[in-house]
């Protein structure tokens, strides 16, 4: 049975304050966070990972490619819809988003290398082959950015698995991009 998302009106004070903060920053509280609110440490960890991932050297488009690639491999419809909406709000080219969501090559060679590397990291449990790491660096990324990809993978794995287990309903705001 799915967990019903919590809102500020029926949450404990700590959780309600976090949810209000999200609403203030985003204008809404996504169902993912309202579901994670059942376990405040999970919600707070996800928010912290999200904030840290946003400070990496990856561009907004690159971050969306990572998040969509993880969600595509893990089969998370909720996160693919949410990140398509987020990418649109960040003016990320819709062709990039569609390719990443549909597991098709991205026309931009560097972004395609990022998509493939992210998929390799997920598929291989964090153990991409040396040739895959070399291809990532040859595309113009640094070895340090490999670790930034790992951060994105960790963040998305937390949300993907949460959505799988709780059957989080896709927010109305994300349906148009789904």
C-alpha cells in the first residue's frame, strides 16, 4: 500500500518547518518530499544531497542529464517527469531531455558521453571500466567530475528507490512534461 504524502498541516513541527521551507523556495512541495516526510532524516538527507549536487562544477544541463540517466536506468517515472519539468524551468534544451528520458543518444557528444558514463556507473554498481572512465575524460570531463556524477547517482537512487517502494503519485505540475 502506498504511503500517503504528508503536508505541513499533519506533520510534526520539525518536518512541517522543512516542508514550509521547500514551499517557500519552490512554490510547491513535491509529492516525493511529502512522502519522504514520513522519515524526516531521509527527506532532509535528500534535500542536502540536492543542494550539494547543485553546487558541483556540472552545468544545469549536465546535472539534468545525470539525474535523467539514473532515473531512466532505474525506471523511475516520477523522477523522469519531475526532472523534465525542472529542466524546462532551467531552459535546458528539450531535445536533450527527451533523448535522456528515452535512452537515445544525445546529439551533443559531450553530454552523450556524460549520459553513457552515468549509465555505466549505475549499471556497474559504481565500477565502470577503465575504458569507460577514459572515454568520459576524453569527452572533456575531469576525474573530479566522476565523483560529482557519483553524488548525482546517490541522490537519484535515494529518490528512485523511495518512489518505487511508496508508489509516489506524480505531481500535477509534472504531468504536462511526463
